[in-house]
């Protein structure tokens, strides 16, 4: 059922212009919290560093990552602290809380189930 929902959702998000072009902004919006939480599960990080690491794989703007970090902090999944930088002002680092670690694991399990069922549907329909 999840894969069917995805197909319907994708169909509604496409833009017609000679060919079908998919707008992947909604995909990114859904997966960015998991990406940020997963990076933070490995080590604490600051906004610019997280943005740079994610931007190596996905086309994202810095502001988007900071919005995600703000929401994660609001929900108690991350905390912040200041750390002196070698050059310039201190940086605000983000640290995954115990609740955030649990949430990250839940999101990752959901993502794995979702992507596997979608892969099956798209490959074997």
C-alpha cells in the first residue's frame, strides 16, 4: 500500500513539459531529517559542516538544513552547545539526544521498509 501511495503521489508531483520531469523537492523534504539525524548519530556536527556533507550527495541549500536542525531541536531530538573554532567565532554544534537516537533508528527502519517495498513494486510491479 505504501508503494501505491508513492506512485500516486509522484504522479501528482510531476510537471508536464514534452517529457515528464519529477520534482524531487518533496523527496528531499521527507528524507533530510533522517540524513541529518544519521550524520549526528556518528558524531556531533555544526550546520555548515552538515550542509556540506549532505550537499555532496543531494542538491540542498544551507537554509534548508538549518530549518531541519531547528525542527529537530524543537522536538528534543538534538541539543546544541558552543565549541571554539580554530579561526573565527565559536561554532554551534548539534548533539543527538537519547530520544533523537531512538527516533533516528525508527526513521531508518521505516525508510528501509518503504524503499524496499517501492523497489519491489517498481521492479516487479
